[in-house]
């Protein structure tokens, strides 16, 4: 995930071409909203749709990871 997302959001996920996607920066989003962005992208922005490459379960996992950070 870090390499794919990090290529635009920075390897530390603090932002780059894309915005900061660490838990604190995304705390106002619902998991389902993030899942939609992950799967369908954001038209008119560099955020691509990942639906051709990810399952719904994988997008759920990524959304949870983005909202809650790494498990200790």
C-alpha cells in the first residue's frame, strides 16, 4: 500500500501530489466514503479509480487502515 499510495501521497503519507492521508487528516471521513474514493477515484483530479485492481474487501481494509493507522 505504501508504494502505490505513496507515489502520490508521499511515502510517509503526509502528502505530495495528493493530500495528507494519515489518520488525523482523514478523521472527518466515514470509512464508506473513503472506500468509494479508493475504488472509483475522484474525477478531475489525479486520484485514479482502483476498482479494476482492488476488491471491495481490500478497499474496506485500506479505508480502515487510513482511518486507524497501523495495528500495534
